[in-house]
C-alpha cells in the first residue's frame, strides 16, 4: 500500500467556532468576553489557514510508518489499540501504545514529558487527538489504520 491518508481540518468547523464567539450575552463582562473570544478564535483560524497554505501539512496523517500527530510519528510497531472516549464533551481518539513509561522517560523537554504524563493519567494513553476538528468518523479512521496494521484492537 503506497498511499497516505491525510485528515484535514474542517474549515466549516473553524469558521463556526469563530462566528460562535459573536454570541454575546447581557452585561459588559459578557460583551468583553465575546469580543475577546472573537479576536482569539479569529486569529487561530487565520494562523491555521496560513500554516496549511504555507506548509500543506495536516495535523493527523496515516502513513506506512505509522500515525503522525502534529510532528510526532507514532510507529505502527508500538500501537496496540485505538479507542475513542469523551473528555469534557469532546470526542478524543486515543492511541494505546507499548512501553509507555519508557516512552515518557525518553521524551526530551519538560513540557512534552509533562504533557504525556498528564494525558496518560487523564485519558489512559499518551498519544491522542481531538476528533472535534476533523472530517472523519472514528470507525472510518480505524478502518484506515487497520489497512496498515491488521492486529490493532479497535475499542469504540
């Protein structure tokens, strides 16, 4: 198999997130929060569009080497299972891997190591991605993963 699956950000979802900040409640605090949110999410949307145009890279890819989350390659040989969970109302896709403690210890950088520890403690896996921004169903995504590694356990 020589193809790579790239799951791109949903432009519609990003636009709706930005427009959702326009909903302003009563009171000056709500108005200030609404406008600050509009500026923040608008800037995030613009930076994501610029990054996508400039680099042409998506933040979630399935390749012959493994799953690429951002710039991190999670190799097929360490992925044991894929599952989905919900965390504070958001669907999260989890990549359960072998040698978790060793992976955490070998991670360079305090922030990256802390992030993996926190993810493992709260979600049960050190590699995860929010499904909120992607135009893909979990089971469609899992089927694509099974094309590359047929013995992955799908927990859903």
